[in-house]
């Protein structure tokens, strides 16, 4: 298990290293004391877990998650209990209060091991599995499979899931390269649809198609993409 420790206090980082030394399968691959350093360390696709403080220079732990394209598993380590509910809203695996007890850390690491084992047969690691988004004070760590539609808005992307439509600060083009092409279809320059949410496909003017998505509504397929969609769904011309 490859771990990055994020905490602005050197003594706290040293203590976490000491506690992790008891776990033979854990390798600390990086440390960070600021939000910028944390983003740089966590950007490595081989990072399995962030031990993430909340209050640090340059932004909070939640700010760090929002800036990451690929969000590893997260255990928050903090001296404050006020953020616990928010932490679990973003699917953190645990929330450890300082000073951290060895047994609590061991139990949290067991949760990480279970999730790693469960995803061992999943899609290749380079595929995007989860997306962190924030809309005001609300935060989500969304499984990509639950996203019905991705919609471009300039350099941002609107993520449509479960009736929510928050923005992420990543261009649609960049996200597309991390998605499973067997599931996500580029309907137009501005839209990527999750084919598993398609309820029906109707003809449109000029040989076009309209895709109706569960929970979202309809999306027009650009003329250049119609043939690809017809082939993928064996739609008669």
C-alpha cells in the first residue's frame, strides 16, 4: 500500500511514519506540508492512500481533493472534530482524531486493504474511478459509474449525477481520456454520456439522433458522432 502523509506539522508526520512502520505492507512514498505539495504528491497514479490533514497552509484538505484529477483513498487525520460529517460525505474511509491511537489506525488501514482488494479485478488503474466535486459547502466523492452526463462549460465540466449538477475545474477533453470508452460516449463537442443511463434513442432532423438519459433528460448527438453511436447500438439507418 503506497501512502502519502499530508500534515503541516513535522512532528505529526513523524508520528504517522512511526505508527505506519508497524505495517509491513505500507510504504510511505511522499510527505507534504502544504496544499500545493499535497496535490503534487497525490498526482502520482500509484498512490493508494492519502493520510490527509484538514487545516494547512494554502488550502484545506477538501481543497486538495478538489484539485486532484484522480482521488486516491482518503483517511483524514486531524485535531478537529467539526469536519467529520463533511469528511464522510466525500466518502473518506475514516476520520482519525489526533493523537492517533495505533489500534484506530490499524482498523482504518484494514478498510483501505479491503477496498484495494475489491478493486483489484476492476478496470486498469489509469481509468478514472472517482471524481471529487464541490458546490458551495456541499462536497461529493462520486463513483464515475454514477455519472449520467458530463457537459463542457469553458475550461470547466458540469457533472450530472443523482439530480445534482456541480462543476469541476477540469476540462471535458482531459476527463475524456480517463474514462472507459465502452461506457462513456462522446455525443458532441460539449457532451459525454454514460451509455448505461440511456433510456431510448430517437431520430432527429438531418439524420441526427436524440439520446434520452435517465435522471438527466435529452442530449443531441452531433452528426459526426451519429454513425459511431449507430454502430455501437446496432441502430438501423
